[in-house]
């Protein structure tokens, strides 16, 4: 249990850091969000096409979140748009990271052994 929680904590922490860097860095977010929109079948906005167009109806949910990050004129506001459009995802991701980090910290490394929390003996010596 300890090893699995520690591994999940590290995976969640590293992936959260990579997500925030990829979509929260001003110039990098424009390219990564355009790539995500391309993967789901949407065309990103540009100079000649001011709107994002998706080939199917399910692309609308993805384009609502990643669309503002793909515009060239909003690229300097990437941290703002990341928090504005992904606050719920980031909050849930952070909560899962903290849960597995807490489980990894408070679970013992050996399966048969439990940590006992004992109060220190503060009685005066006689």
C-alpha cells in the first residue's frame, strides 16, 4: 500500500506540474492547446479563421477549455486562462495528489507493522 500510494503521489505531482507548465506558460500554451484541438478533430483559430471549428459535436467541450489558450492574441494571458477554464480540474488534481501524499506519509513501509503514536512521558522523575 505504501509503495502504491507513493508511486501514485509522484505520478500525480509530476503530471500536474507538466500540465501547468504546458498550458500555463505564455507561448508554449498556444502550441500545446492547438495540438490538443487537432487531436480531437478541431481546427484552431488563426489569422484567416477567427473561430475554432470542430468536425463533431463532442469537440465543443474540448474547444471551450482549450480554445482561449490557442489564440495568438491571448498567449500572454495563458496563466489567467488556465486558472479560469481549468480551476476545477486543477483543484481535483491537487486534492488527489494531497490524498495520496498523505496516505504515503502516514502508511508504514512494512505491511505487518503499524505506527503507534504515543505521548511522551512527562511525569517528573522521583
